[in-house]
C-alpha cells in the first residue's frame, strides 16, 4: 500500500516527530484521550501530516467517546484507502492516506448517520488547518 519508497520513508524518519513516524509507517496507535485533536471544535480541515492532502473535514467530525478524533466520512472518498488488518486476531479495516500510504487508524461500522461509519484516527497522523476566521 505505501506510495513512498522505503528510502523515502526512511528519510521521513528524520523529519517527522517519532510518534508521527511510528503511527504513519509502523502502524502505531497513540493512547486514547491523549491527542488535542480529539477535543478540537474549530471549523477547518484535517490533512495528512506526511503529504498534506485533505483527509477529513470538521463538518464530518463527531464525539464518538472512543478517545480518538472520529469522522463519519472522509473529505474526499478517494483520499483515504482501506486494507484488512488481523493484528488483534480479528479482522479490522485500516485506513491509509491514498497519496503517501501513511497509516491513519481504522474504520468501524458503528458511526452515526448518514454513513454509519466511524473513521477512528490517530491525531498524530493529522495536521489541522483552521478555516479562515477560526484560527
């Protein structure tokens, strides 16, 4: 799935903070309720912290109670890809940036209308860009 070469990913190790690198390229997860984006309420867009493409809109964010920033759909469907993950011995659906392949989190079928989906993301893989006037 990665869109970047191994050499490009290794080069990012020096540019990204260790937590972001571990989440994006080692499929790590931050602890629940620890990232400030979980409580972010301003209007704006959440971009990939690695390649800066828009992934999620604040209009689609909701409080899931999971402890991670959650959205009921991506900003652009083509900007987020999925793959099956069996790391916990049960099938889960991972979400990745379609542009660079960075791991973002997982999607679950327990979200609100209109999609019924919960895109449960790691704040460390995201960069928030406030809407004009909401800086």
